[in-house]
């Protein structure tokens, strides 16, 4: 008994007597015409002559819907399975036509309203009581909801199939965009079209761990392109400086390590990707943990690192052999000091190059008394001599000190 009650709640046609089908059957041709006219009048995407494959699809959908509804009233146990594929196919067709489901859902709503008006009038003429006519209306709208759900299923299936087809093409497109030497322009256009991606005016590359790409990609802006590349996750983000886009990317990558390269034209994507990849490696190696970003950007523990804010640090990280040579040459005067004195003079030398030898500013930077800063400055000159007055030597000294920090 409870199962029958549940069926009547979810499929109200179970509660309709079979004679309702006899009462409304003569009205079906007129109902079909009225529904088709209303859809053409009220749904802009369908406001065209119902001709060709498109017209046949709409007509079959309406005819089959009314026919199946009649059959369910006569025998509710027959179920809807035999005719579901018509509406699954309508959903797939909307995707193939490049439309969202909005127009089809609107057509279903129009169809339900018109069918209710036409069939209720037929029921009243046949002498059906008010309770039965009310249940008929409930059954019509519940039935249309099921047709709509079938179409959503078809649309979703088609999306998944299309995504499966496009993913290898997106992989190929990313490989072409990041190729060195650059790919031919005609090849890029063809690959972009095959992947369903419209090249933007500006774009930035985002790098993440390959294992994180599956979580990040579905949450990226809809116009992004994502695939694995070079044992890492790669995403191409159009208009990275657009309104709200940075906040969107930060929310998408929260709790994961990711790095965003600088904004470039599509032809410069390899540079943006190289910078993003270097920044990601630096984060994964912990090389930025104790550093301060140069432009006040978010630090490396915020999920998304903006690589442009860390350029000096990334330069040091990505050129360890060169930096070691510079450090061996420029920090040699400190080798003869005790560890404690060596650390004190490293701090003094870094304050010197950063504050351009201004003793009061050096004192503030080191949190010491100005007289102490002057003493340390004098000792620094004893150790380094003329190097402190040579711009090139000071630059190398600062690089070596920053790297050693």
C-alpha cells in the first residue's frame, strides 16, 4: 500500500482512472498544434519554421510526449523506459547545436502549460469531476518534469563524451603553444578550433602538481585550457588580470600549491609557463618560505603564488651554480671570521647594499643602535675594501647574500 502511495506522489498518473485517456485522446491533435505554435511564439531559439531535422525533432518530441502520457494513464505499470531516449536525444541535440538547456527547458514549460489548458478543457467536456481534472494537471506537470530530467541526462552525457574527445586535442594544443621553436600559426589555429578553444588577447600560464590538476581544472574559469604538460599540471588562463579573476584563481587553488606566470599574448606563453614552473618548483622546495615577495604579493603559503612578485628570489633559485660562483668570490672576505662574527657581518653587508650605506637606515634595518651600525660599517669596509664602492660588485654581493639567507 505504501509503495502505491509513493508512486501516486511521484507519478500522479497512477491515480488517474483509465477512462481519462478516452476523454482526452480526441484532443491530442489539437493539443499538439497548440503546443507547437506556443513554443514557436514564446521560445526565441525555436521561433523559426519547424522544417528539416530541427522541425522533425520538435514535432516528434511533442507527439511522443502526448502519446506516452496517454499510454501511462491507460497502463501506469508500462513505465517510461521505452520512450525515454527521445528526450535524452533532445538534450544531446541541444549541445550539438551549441545551445544551453535553457531554451529546451523553456519549451517544456510552455508545453506543460498548453497541454494542461487543452486537456483540462477536454476533460470538462467529457464530464470528469474536479478532483480528477486537478489530478490530471498534477500528472501533466510531473510527467513534463521527467521529460526535462531525461533531456538533462542526455545533455550531460553528450558533454562528457565531448570532453573526452576534446581532452587529447587540448593536450596537443598546449604542447603546440608551449613549443620551442614556436609552432606555425596555421597549425595553432587548426589545433585551437579542434580543441574548442578561442585564443584570447592575453593569457597567463598556471602550474600545479600533476596530481592536483583533476581538482583544479573543473573549477577554473570556463574559458581556460588545462592538461598535463612536462610532468606537471598546466592551465592557460585568459585575461588573468580581469575583474575578480585573481580572487577566483586563489579560491580555486586554496590548499594546493600553484603558481601563476605573467600575462602575455598567446605567442609568449612559453615564457609565462617557464616562470610559473620555476615558481612552483621553488615553492615545492621550500625556497620561498623565509623570503619576502618583492611586490608585496601573497606569500607561498596562500595556495597561489604570483610569480611576478618573486622575480629576484626565482632568479636566485633557478641559477644555483652561478650564484655559488658569485658567493664564493664575493663572500670570501668573511671566511676567516668566527661563525657568530660571520653571521653578524653578513647581516651588516646586506643592510649596507639595501640601504645604500646609510648608517641610520642600516641601524633601523638591523634593530641596533646607530653607533653600533657605524662600528659594523667601519669593520665591513676593512673586510671588503673597494668592492663596496663598485656598483657591479655590490650587485653580486647582494645576490650572494640573498641566496645565502
